């Protein structure tokens, strides 16, 4: 995507040397930490710190040496101390710095270097700053110092680069690339923010990660569980999550908040009344220490830049909390929080911050029957969505009601398979087609054991009349157009309804897509089905589970192209971006183009390249919003996606974009982009309705949950999530289409183009 990149000036110096005196190091700024001395020695190569190849670097990337090429420590040729770093041939070495805690105006990067065995080589020192929405297609430009070498050898010399520290930066790389140099040495690297040593900003040790009390289990079992217990747990879960994302001591990584929950849980659960519970919670919060407060206000004009706001009104509920407790929670709400870093906030998948994320622990070795960890799983899941899910307000069931509903079942579930099924059901509550619950274990004996049955090699679709019909089949036992009525004696709609609560999806169409692949399955050796074939109902015992034939399906795009040579047919799911653009340029006089988006696009940003040839001018395609770390749960616009340029030589024919429930995420974004063409029509049925970047987090027991962490909209906050892309011409295949081997959407596209 074309993310917001701040303007960067590049400075080129054609001569080497130390430029200007360094500033005196002040005593202000972050305090010294226990790890500070180690970090400065690591930066100056005086420790045994590993030099990582980028693909092998351990996660998280906090502050590490990353290398490409032949790089090693050298004790024989040094400028200062015991070691230098030797680079052989063409290399790239950089110090990766997590910049989420760094604040200031300027950066100073200095050190020493030497080289030999070269004539016309180059040393390229650089400072590369990346924001949290780094873009691969529009990378930031580094501040740099290029040193041209015209001599064979050099003695130790000094270098320095000064750069303005840009706002919103999450990652900084301080590096050197060498070109046509046999050997180069670097030593005594130093980095300062204003006049403060950068190592003061680096926080490698988090006290939260040194708390090991419950590493082997919680030991919690609530024997006497009553309605009051459930109410107490509901309140505890909400307060625990609120503090997790809002309290300065917790969001700074100073406290293992999982273990704090396990410590207080038994006492809070068994509080006999409101007064006792409030006293327990108040004392708990008070022990966390004091903090400065501020006033968070969003003006009416500023509110237009927000896609959603968190509702924290529950903390002022006088029926639940005492006056003293309400004042305490309000103070936490108004605490001063860092704009760039929140230890527990779930990051999106991409950019610097996701690589640094380490707060949520998977506790792989914890058994499912540990009641304390089961409650931790529920509380973690619910609060992740409460504060880190931009589409929380779109769920079928009000999210505020989900926590209390699941507490009794989480406490009392009897078997592992039932527990896994319950977490699947919980995941389905988010109504997000990006959602996924990953686990290891058996579902046998649970309501969803069918998901692990053996599947028959067939592809079903849902027709325009809601019939489950054979779209493709890989053997001869079924035929195209067969309507499945029942499976192993149970009506297919009944099976569908039984699975529905456990399958996560944004809308009915994507739900059907996700369930259909599990319908034709069995734990036996054959599958007994009742079908309607050409109007005749018959029963079959399906025994051939091998994929022994090429799928039988409808007429392909290639067939249609032979019959319609004035129309260009392109499958975006199988064709690279460059090939798509080349094909369009070769067919600028075509009557129309059919873009098939019923598969995930093969190339990530194919729509951006296509827009340049399909659009006559620049258009704003999408808005994006992301988490406001100072006030978790608020999502605000960070960028507008622009496409195209002023181009009188754009494609002037009609453009048909084919979509259905398999069009998801990037596919939907691509459909929206292509629909900006002057004579474009989106043809098909409701798409998956999942828009924005995906991320994941772990649950105790080594389980994993994926979902949409930041959001995308049509301009002016018009939704695509759940609703899907805007359809211009509705089309859905019928049984007749399959019997006649017709692709209903391509037929409709040809009809549109020829109108």
C-alpha cells in the first residue's frame, strides 16, 4: 500500500572526515538501566553479541546487529578497545534500533572506519528511519554519507551523520554498505539523540518478563461457583483489561499482568458483595503506584478523523463501583501515556512494531484443564478485541455482552475438545472473515468434530436459490450441477446450522464459503448422500475419496476469450502485476476487459500498477485507520490511498470486475481500485467483507487467533467490512448454469461490455 512517508532530505558528502564537534552529553533524558553498559559495549563490538542474518534474527527484534555478507569481529586491527568489525567484499551491516521509545529532535551517528585493497570503491553510511506503516513500494530515503575511495588503503578515519528525527518513527537502522571494497573495518560506533546516548532509550529487560511465579500452572480451582462469583469475574476481567491497556506502569512492561490476574483472581472471585470487591480492586490498583494525568479531548473537527471511539462509560457505573473506585478508574483513564509504545497493545502484521511485539505469552506447556489459565484466555481474548479491534462495534452480538456470557462455560467445561470448540465459538463472535482460531488437538466428541473428518474431493457452491450444488468434482461419482440434499441421513441445511456458531465469518456468504468445505465429510469409509440430479432425487454411497481426475467444471476464461477476441480476459489471481499491465497495454483498443477477482490476487499491489493505465486522473481510493496508542480503543485515520495520475492515454473501454465470497481483503481492495475506472462495473455477489491488515495473538496452551487489526474504508468512512464491496450488477450461478457449463459471472460481464 502507499503509506504515509514523511519527507526526508538526503545529504551527500563526497569527502570523508569528522564534520563538526560532538555535543556535550547531558544528564537529562531516560535514566541509566542495568543493561545500559552492555548495550554500549555491544554497539562498539566489545561483547560476544551475535551478528544476525536478517532471516535468522531472533524475534523480537529489539536492538540487534543485522548483516548481509561476510562480516566478522576482528581483534588484530582496531581503533579503540579490543575489537572492530571487518567487512569483506560487498556487505551491508546495520544496527537495528527499536525507536518506539525515542523522542527528540536530532540524531547523530558517528564512528571510525578504514579500508584496503580497493581502487574505486564506495562506503555508504546511512540512517534509515521507518514509521509503523513502512511501505515496500515507496521506501523511505535514508540520510546518508557516501565516501568515494580512490586510493588503495586508508588509516582509521572518522565519520559523522546528522539527521532530523522524524515523527512517528518506530525503527531506525544505522548502517554501512560497501561496494567494490575487499576489506573494510568499522569501530567505535556511537549514536546520540540530541545530546543523549541512545542506549539510555533502549529497554531490553522488562520486569514483566522476570516474574516466573505461575510458570508451571495457576493452581486455581474455584470450588464454590455462584452467580455472584460469575459477576465478580466479569467485573474483574473488564477492570484487568482496562488497566492492562491504560495504566502507565503496566503498559511500560514493568508488571507481568497475566500473573497479577492469577494472584488476585481467587480473592476477587469469592468476594461476598460489592463493597468487598471494590476494596480488593482499589487496593490492587493503588499498589501500582502514582502517575501524572492529562485531559484527553477531541474537538468536533478532529472527531471527523476517527473511525471509532472506545466506550469506557462502564467505569462510572455506580451500581458496580464505589465512588472511590470510580475516581481511581477515571484517573487511570486520564493517565499520561506514550504516543508510540504500549507494551501490551496488539500490533498489526507489518512494519517495525510487529517484529518487536513480545508481551503476550503462549504458555505452551499449560494444560487445558487449568481453570486459572482458561479464565486468562477468555479475559485476554475479550480485551484484545475490546481495545484492539477496529470493527468491534459491528459484531452481531454486542461485544459488551460476550464476556459475561462465556465465563460460566469457561469455568465448567469438561473436556479438551469441548474447550477448543468453545474457543472456536468465541472467535466466531467477532464476525470477521480474517478471523481464525489455530490449535492442536482433537475435536472428537465436540459439536464440531466434523471439521476433522475425511473430506470428499468436491467443491460445493451455493446457488442463486440457496441450493448446495456441485461446482467442481474430482472423480466420476458426482456430476456438475448435482444438488446435495442430505449427508449420512441428515439434511444438509441442518448440518450447516449446527456448524454456524463455530465458524468465523463477516457475512452469510463468507460463512457459507467457510462451512461448505466441511459439509461433504465423514468419519466412516463412505459418504451416503441424497442428491437432486436433473430433477430426480436419488441416493448415492460415495466411496472414491481420491483426487483421480482433473476437476470437471464450467467453461474457462480461455474458452470465452476464443469466442470473444475483442474482449481481454484476465485472472488477477494467477497473473502477475507486470503481466496484467503488459496485457492491457497490448490491448488498448479492446472493447472491454474482464478482471476475475474470485481468487486472491497473485501480486500484492497489482491494483496500483493497473490504476495507472485504467484511470484518467488521480483518485482517493481508500481511507485507513489505526490504533491511537495514547487512548487504546480509539481508531483514527492515518492515510488516504491515492491511485493513478493525470493520464489522457488511459484505457477507454469497459471494465468488468468479477467478485464473490472468495474475494477477500486484498481482493476486495483490488476490486474497489479497479472500479474507479470510468466505465467499470463490479459484477457478482457479496464479497467476504474483511478489510485491513491482519495480525494474530496467542492464547495459553499454544493457541493462536487471527483478526483484522486496522481498518480500511471507502472515503468518508463508508464500510466495506462485513458488507463487502459495492456491487453494480448482481450475479450468482444457478443449477442451470452448471448443467450448461456456463460461468454465470463471465456471461454477465460479456453482456455488460457488449451493451
